[in-house]
């Protein structure tokens, strides 16, 4: 059994959070960014707060 760990990606645009989520979930990086942007828009920008929290707590790769 391989253990996967959620870490920031080296494929960074801002902090590597979306890249890390894409690698962890096995999704395309661009799709993850698009889904995140839509989530942020439809939740009155709550996604920005979530991104900052993940930026702080996610370890580097």
C-alpha cells in the first residue's frame, strides 16, 4: 500500500497549493485551477481564505 501525502507542488503559480491538490487527487493541474477559481467565485471569495490556510499548513514537497 503506497501512502500519499498532500504537499505543495513544485509546479507553482502562486504557492503550489492547486498543484499539490491536483497531484494528490490525480487530476489535471489546469482543471484543478479552474475548479478552484469557480469555487472561489461562487462562495463569495471564501476560497481565498481557504487558499491562504492551505498555503500555511501544507508542507513543501
